[in-house]
């Protein structure tokens, strides 16, 4: 297993100067940095070259995450939105190819954060999403990109809430580069058993997000890490375990993640760095023995 962290731990917006974080996570001992896909389609040649070279120079693998905006929903029932999404993801994958990024994960089958004040038709959305992911899979294929369908809790989406639903969905999509992504934060709300959920996904698990029930870094809560680690070893997971903590208030991230209180008193960058490094050691202890 290899270890990464999402840049957004330190930030308050869904985009940043990722080179800064490549350098930081390399110093902290991580193998990978997960970046937000949002700004990538509009990157200039210079931005692409700078990010690719700093990742190479630091020996850091980049992975990408995205919660598609309403108009980037490939599973929309609105043809105009699907066309717009098609064009956007096409540009995204071309840039990802240049950046040597081979994994994109998130609620790619829908949009995020979802607006539950609008009518919800799960069966109809499911059908459009299956079609949308088949198209997205073909767009991603030339760049050797795997798409991780992230299973989310009921408050954030309605399509894939459990590992079982994820498996059913991916089977129906039936594309080699469309797989499943689990996240301990969401699993904690929906799954009867953390280990069973991981076993249910088995070799279809392409990416794994870690975080405590309140999204603090692993080791600061009550998640059953040893059970999770044993199940990951049992299914032979050899992808990236990427921690996705959110503790810092402010910006669009506070709004979308619902951070309404100080999760850690007196947060500074130094403190976040130290706690990320500690969490990395903790994860290795939990996952590797
Ligand atoms: Mn996640």
C-alpha cells in the first residue's frame, strides 16, 4: 500500500498552488499528493510543466479528486449539461495525461454537493449515470486513467451509498477503467461492517480515502483502523490510501464540507504538518502489521 494526502487539508478553496504541496508532502514522508481537478482543464503549458517537473523531482505521485459541479454532471438527464460535462472532462483528461496522473476519484457519476431540495429520482439518475460513466470511461482510456466511483453517505448523494451499490453500479457500467473508491468517513455512516464493505468491493477497489468520523486525521478518533487495515490486506489492496482530513475553517471548503466549528484549537500550518506526519506513521502501523 502507498500513502497520500489531499492538498485541501491545508486550504480553504478547491484549488491551490499544488507545487507547494508536492514539496510539503514529500518532506512529510508521503508517496502521493491528491490534488483537486477543478483548475486543471484551464492550466497553461507553463503550469502543466511546472507541476509535472516538481512532482517528478520530489518523487511524488499525483492523484486527482473531483466533486463535479452541477454543469459537469455526466449523469445528468439534461443533454446540454451532459454535453458541457463531456467537453470539460475531455480537456481534463488531456491535461491529466500530460501531468502523468492516472487516477481520478469522487462523485464522478453525479454532481457535488448535491441539492436535495430538487426532486430526486434514483432509478432515472442511475440509468443516466451508467450511460455517462461509459462515455467518461472511453474519454479517460487513451490516457490510461482509472475512474474511482466514490461511495458517499446519504447526505451527500443518493446513488451509491454502500459498497454493495458501488459493486452493482460498476458491474453495470462494465468498463475496465471504472472502479470503486471507498472512504472511511462515508462508510462509517452507511456500512454495517467496515471489513465486510472492503471485502464486498474486493479487487474492484482502486483507491481508498481515510479520515476519522468527524474528518480529523487518522488516529485522532475512534475509527476501527486495525479492522480496516486487516481487510485491505485481505483483499490485496495495493493502491493509494489517501487521507482526506478537513479541520481548517474558511472559504468554499468550510461551506461544502460543513465545518461549523473549530475542530482543532489554534490551527497553524506547522501544527497541520506535524499532525499529518503523525497520522501517516499511525496509518502505517495500523495497516501494515
Ligand atoms: Mn473522500
